[in-house]
C-alpha cells in the first residue's frame, strides 16, 4: 500500500482526510478498454477490460503493491500494466482501503499471493512502510523488491529484509523501457508465486459490472465544458520575502599575477598553463563545534634556487586575507610532489624542509589549510569552493624561510566557480521538460540551495508537478484526471474552497488545491516554499482547456460495463 509519514497540521482540509470517505466506499474500479479475455467470454464481441478486483476477498489472492506515496505516479502505471494482463492487483488508492488503516494493510498482506515493494529512501524512512514490509515477511509472503532511484541502495532494516532477494531495476524508467521493466516484473511474479489464482476470473468481471452503478453514484466528473469564469482575477500576486543567493562570477582572467618578494635566493613562481595555476578548494565533510577546515591546493609551485650554492628551506607558512582586509594565520601548510593525473592522490611530506640544488628549479604541490567558523557545504559542488564567509578572490600569502635566515613570500589568488542553481532554462535542459507553464523557487542563503517547483505538460495534456532542491534529482506528482475527479467530489461534498495536498508536501513546501466556491471546479494550485532565509508564495492558474481536453480524450477511450453483455456505455477512466 502507499505509505505516508507524519503530516503537518493545517486548518484547510487535507487531501488524505478529504479522500478517506471515498476510499472506504470505492471498493471496485470501473472497467477499462480492450481486454481480450473479456472478448472471449462475450461471443467474441470487443468489450472493455475490467480493472483488477481491488477489495480484499478471502477466497481470491492478489498481487499487493507496497510503496511510499511520493512514487504513486509510477506505481499507478505499474498497476495499470498488471491489470491489463489480467492480474488481480491490490493498491490502496484503487479502492483497497477501508475504515482502519492497519486493518486494511493486514488484510491486504494476508490475502496477497506476493508483495511487490517499490523501495526508496522515503520508503525506508516511513514507519508505515516498515511495519507493512515486516508484516509481509513475517507472514512468509513472496517479496519482489523494485529499486527506483539511481545511485541509492537500502541500508539498515530494509537492507537486512531484502539481502536474500533479487530486485527488479526500475531505475531510469522512461516511456521507451517502461514496458520491458513491467514485463520483467510480471515474469518474476509468475516465478515466485507458482500458481495462477491471482489472475482474474469471469466472476471478477461480473463483480465489476455489478459495482459499476455504485461507483458511478460515488464519482461525479467535473464539467469543464460549462466553465465561463475568468479565473485570472482570482490569482493573487506572488509574495517573495528574503534574499536570493548572490552569484559572484569572478573572471579568473582578471586574477592578479603577483611577483614574489623577499631577500632569499629562493624564488617562488607560479608558471605553466592556466590549469597548473588554478587553485582548487575543498572542505571537510562535516563541521565540528561550528568549525571546519577549508583546503586550498596549488597544483604546481616552482621553487627556484638562484644561488650557485645549495640552499635548504626550514619552513613554509601561510596567511590569508579575510573579509575585513586583515591577514590571518593559516592552520597549516603542506608540500608534496605534484601529480599529473587529476584523479591521482596527493602525497604530502611530513614537513616543509627541502634541499634545493644550485641554479635548479624544483616543483611542488602545496596545500594550505584555513579554519572557518560555520557549516561546511552540503554537496560536492558546495564543498569544492572557498566558504561564503571568505572574500573573492581569496588571497593566500606563502612565506618560505631558508637556512640563511632569509625569507621569500608570494601571494596566490583563488576564485570560486559560479554556483549552478536551478532555473527554468536549466531544468528544461537537465530533465527534458516540455511546455513548462510555471517555475517557482525560494533560496536558502544559509546553505546556498534553491528549492523549486516546476509545472509542465507531458504528452501535451498530462499535467505534472516536479520539485527538488538541485539539478541532480527531483520528485514528480501527476495531476491526472483520477486525482482531479477525487478532489472535485470531496470539495463539493464538504463545500471546501481549498484542499491541502499533503502527499505532495514536506517541511519546505506546501501545495494547496483551489476550487471555485460555486462549481467546485479545480482551477489553481497555491505553491508555498519556505527556507531558513526566504519565503515564496505563488498561485498557479491551471490550464483548464487542456484539462477539459484530457477528460474528453479519456471519455472516448473508456467504456463502463452495465452488466448486460450486449450493452456498451461510454464512461470515464479513473486513471490518467
């Protein structure tokens, strides 16, 4: 079943409460299109296929889908695939829930022929998912794990629970490979279950037909044909509070090239190409007591002995310039042989004492450690730079002391690469979104992180909401006709102008569905993003013409059974 974590308190009716009554009553899903099995049972007449019978039946086994609600869209697609292959499937949002959550979960597990679990970090963190998974293992139900997120592996209790199982790879699922992945899952189900009592029978089809009228009474479809209101007047202006991340793009070509100073015969030189002169930065993974080390690497620094006699260096030290223009002592300076390969590791010498031959050049790599008060970066991108409390360009002065009591110093400068923050243009390029109708964001200037929501179309008429805080991954929710219909019916039943979409929200994000107070047509979504430093509230006007078009497309594709094999009635699918 879909597992959810604790939800924020709200004065507006939450989605999970709003849909509870519907879930108690709606025990059977209406029939969908083109089922060859039904055709054979009805004198070869091309009748539609029924949905899998979703209520728990003690005499009939089903395949149970266990997931965390953030991945509901993918699981709904898998549900539809299995259903189209005459598999009896149990899914919470497809009529599987009754009044008590734990009772529904227990009954669903007990009557399952196998449990397909879609594993993510959120699944692992969910207490409901954990209890559901462990109960299925306790009942010795065949478990089929499916991994969804690239680069993620379960650990802790979940790793222990599946370490003896082979998983189905649903990572990097696309329209092109989705069918193949589902076929692999279906074959796995056949392998582990052995029997075929989870396939639909003729009785299942008749049950669907008998339940159609009851479902029709419960589900009323919003009529977007009669919408003649200009909702733009109902969309308030956006609210933006707090600062945005300041991007300082320092041109590395304008870095000052300094000349060494001092009376030592040893000269310090930055030579070579721009790559050799580029000063790299890194930070500790974690701060300790509010402090961490910021490391600066000079790939190649030339030590030139201009004397005809050998010279030894006693010590190399460093100072850095802070934001007030004061020079402060560095924590440490290390030297070692340079590396030619970017992937190679530096090997630092135990001290900075070296012997320099007469009139010779010797090249070393240099590391300078600077102690910073604050928090280190959260990601590799945020750690591979000078901390934001340090000025740009960041200046380091190296001091070399020789055995003759003389010194030489050289200033080197470091600049950060500009942060690559999510923008509308970048998320379109990164994720391949088309027809983006809204991009909303709020910056966290403490962590240099941007939280964002993108609203866009898939296949011209399918509306999607994706959200994240980087360019390296996001979560997507589908505003499909099934959900629009559910929200419409609950808003009408409870006379609600707003319903909070709790399953779409987290500590930084609240999304709320907005309804016409007279017709209860869903016309907008309010998006609120909150960070440590900023807050953004934007209300998005939904594209009502495209929603109307989507309902029209599905009404042409779906037929509802009346119970008479010779009668065909057009209806509406519950699934986008």
